[in-house]
């Protein structure tokens, strides 16, 4: 058996949400969600690239005031080395992210950060976004904002949208 995760400054994942949660199944197959996904993707048949999973971020304690480099990226299939020069050649949409907000997404609790309209740039995030940690409002992070939604909401966004692997370290409480 694995040890329990630390109470602070860590994250852990709970894989295979469809296998253990009727609520996850209901959410990802909800008619309104499927309508939005099909309309955005322009396809009647859609597929999971992987099973729905849950990522739990622990509250920051040691990381308060720190600015770790956390890996600004785009999601599948827009990964490095998939497209020439890490730039996609067309405007076709090949994937979306579907986040279920178990807790409210708020700036003060470490909600996911993103760069608005970055999905339109058709490229992997520039290296400068991953150097020196994220400082919202300061270049090169001057356009970064945080997703906000109430608990129970679903956020659906383009897989090309630039966002970091973790956001919570920059929050102070």
C-alpha cells in the first residue's frame, strides 16, 4: 500500500474515474456536455484520449512566496515533437479538456491558470513562460489569469490552451 500523500505542498491523482464513480460517468456523458463537446469539436463521434481522472492539489505551506517552474504546456495531442517545430499547421480542433469543479475554482485556492486565446497561436508555449516561475501580471505572465467557476460546474476548454501543471504554489492563504 502506498503511503498517504503529504498534507501540504503536493498533489496526488485518482485514476480511472469512470470505473469507480457514477457521478463522473453522469457528468462526462451529460447531454448538455456532449452537445458542447460535439459542437466545439465539429464531430458527432468523440472519444476519450484517456480515462477521466482526478488531480488533488494539497494546500501550499512551504511553497508560499515561492515561484517554482511548473511546466506551462498544451494538452494532448498538442505535445512537443508531434508537430514540426512544435507548431500545428491548421486551425482544426483535435482535443478539449473537461474539468469538473469538485471545489470552487478561485484565485485564492489555486485554480488553474491559463493564457487567454493562447489556443489561437498554434504553437507550444514559449520557453520564457517556464523560466523563473509564474508571476501573474508580470511579463511574460502579464496575460495569465485564473479559471473561475463554482463547485459543481464543468469547465471545457481547448487542449491547445496554455496552462501550467500546477498553479497552487503562487496562492497565499
